[in-house]
């Protein structure tokens, strides 16, 4: 018997949660790694405490390695080169489409710009009279302003935006985003690649509320940025029209996804200092496998090369948002700090430079989840047409 859409989504969520939450926990239990539960079992995870115990930090235990640094950089370059080369190649511009006429920058975009500016000042400034409440009230308004500005830029470029053209589905990405990022917070408890400072004054309920509020901005911000990028020629679907989609019915593809996801979800327990990059790949692989098992369309299986255009668009959007995240985080009162094994050098703000490569697969994960919520938000080449 065929399941309806709602039933499939319920099964998808349960399967995803069971695999992503259960696999590392099961590996830790079977492997007898009781010490791992020091950081996993508590709620909220008091990551601030780790900042005062250098022996627990990866960049203390696993010093910088030129071999790993160069290997990460070379692998990232090899993966990106074909797509970037195609995007910037003028010879691909023959299939250029006529862009829709834009509209004036909307009034709510100016409101978002003002909110972003005020929140930015408030986030960085060390005002004595309000320092105590800065962690609670500065981050969310900052990203709400960014989201409004990005949607307004889409309107100015093409006359429409995710917020104005797909209002309901776009608003649904806010609660989905909070759940989405909590998965990464949980997986990070096994590798401790980042931890937080400046949140010691919050109790469990406050931490959960304000963290969830902040996490809810991730998908909307990346989606709006990707829509804005879609209004520019290098991110056109037409430039990738002769590339084949990923075949999710091919056994080799499925075997590769199974291997990477299994290695990632078990490796963060048994070999975290070597497999920590797979934290950003494993959730995507599991998501695609569940989609294939349920017969759902995958964002990586779109025909006519649109999947590769999406990969580049959302990867670039996540990188843009990542630069903003890292910039606004650096002088904030409540902030995150990184502890990345083997490559922790040449930092841009708090992030080691090769760490920015993690934003690229993260962007594809944002595309997959957003497309699952509402395909028109990522497919609809109407932002720029």
C-alpha cells in the first residue's frame, strides 16, 4: 500500500532521527566509551566548560599537520573546480535566459537593513548597562534583519523572493531549521569541534529557548541567499543542462552513500580526530538514502543539470552566510570557538581557513532539507526569470 505524503514525511523524520541520533550513541555504548557521555548526556550541553580544559581540546591534542591541511585544500579544490569552471565559462552563456524585471527595494527591506545595523552594533558593543542580556537578544534580530535584506534584494533583482512568492513554505523553514541544526549540535558532542562561551548565566530552559530561536534562522538565511545568487548568470541552471543527475537507483551510488554515512556516524565515536569532516557529509547521505528507500525525489536527482546548479548555488550561499556568521560571532558576548584537529591554523576570525570548506556540503544539506519542505523554494528558477 502506498503511503501518502504526510505519512512518508513522518516516516522520514523518524528514520532520520533514529539513524542520526542512535548510531553514534550505539557505537559509544558498544565500544565502552563511557567518557563520551560526559558531554553528550547533559542538557543543555555546557560546552562553555570545555574552554577551560585545554587537554580536552582537539587543537591541543592533535597539533597542526601540513599533510592534512594540504590534503583538505586539494580535495576541496578538486571537488569544486569542475562546477566553478563551468559556472564562470562564458562559452556556457549561450543558453542565457531573459531576466524578469526587478522592482524597487521594498520598504520592509529598509526595515531589515536598519534592524541588521542596530543589532550588529548591539552584538559587538560592550555596553555595561546591557551586557548581561546581549547573549539573549542580539543574535536573532541580527539574522532576521539579514533574512529580510536578502529577500528584498531578490525582489529588487527579479521582482519576487521566497518570502513574497512562497510565503507559507518559506516560513515553515524557520521551525524546520531549528530542528535541523540541533542534529549538528548533537553530533558535535562526539567530536567537540566547537564550543560556546558567554552562556553560563542561562539555565537549561533559557539555553534551549534562545538556542532554538537562533538556530531557526539558518535555513531561511541560506535559502534566501541562494535565491539571490540565482539571479546572476553563473548560477543559471542552463550552464549545467548537459550534466546528468545523481542516479539514486544505482547500487554503486547507494553503496557509496551507505559507506560514507556509516563511516561518519561511527567514526566520530571511534576515530573522531580523523573522521570529523564526515560530520558534514553523513547527515546528507542518510537523508538521501531515506529518500531513496521511500521513493521520494531527491534534490540531487533533478533532471537537466539543475541538481548541479543547486549544489553550486546553495554551497555558495552557505559560504556567504558562513562569512557573516563568523564575522558577527567574533566580537559577540556569547560566541562559539573552534577546536579542529590537525588543521587549526590560518584562522579567519575564529575559523581555521580550511574549515570554511565545511560550509559547502552544509549548503547542499540545506538545499536537500529545504527542497523536501517545499521543492519550489529551491527548484523554482523563477527568482531570476
